[in-house]
């Protein structure tokens, strides 16, 4: 747990209750957490804080998560940061669309908090195993998690 205490997770979610729930559980699990409510804020906070991983809701106001992800993955400064797409749509096309936008993983909401933390740990371990360079250039398909309750 000491290792995760150093990791910063940016939670990008416009729905306040969900954002607060994710943040509280991640903090309980030993992570530092920053929050954003739309795609524009997500880009600004990413550039300011350089988080270790981003949880990105895809349906956001002002700028959606699809476009925010594309912009972050096109930027040399941020393309290495793993992005886990969070969406209420479990359709196969959404997982493929998320991958094409640059998401490294895809989690269907609602998901169990333990499953989300496990996915964060998996993504961070994969990033460290690849020498800290993850992202859409890896050629790997995003992992899809549909564990719900």
C-alpha cells in the first residue's frame, strides 16, 4: 500500500456523487486523487499535475472524454499517461471507439470499487513494466471490465 500512496489518480467525472465515491475509495486505497468535471478541466489538470493515471468518463460536458483523450494522447507531454475509459455503455463498439481515441483500458459503470482499483493497479504495473511508457502506441487492445453489481 505504501507504493500506491505515491500514485496520483485524476478522476474525470461530471456526476458529483460518482466522482466523490471514486475519489473516496481511491483515497481509502492509498492513492492521491485529483478531480475534474469536464474534458477541458481534464486537460488542464493533467498538464498541471501530470497524474500517474486518468479515469475518464466519456460522456462529459463542454468537451467529452473522447476528445479529451485524443488531445492528451496527441500531446508529447501526456501521451504516456494511461487512460481508463469509464462509461455506462457496455456495447462492443464503445470499447473499440475508446481504444481508437487512445484509451488504454475500458471499464463499464457501474463497477465495483475493488474492480476499479484492480484495473488501476494492473494499468500502473503494465506501465512500469514497459519502462513507464504506456499509451495508445502500445498496440494492445484495451481491457474491458464489465463486473457490476
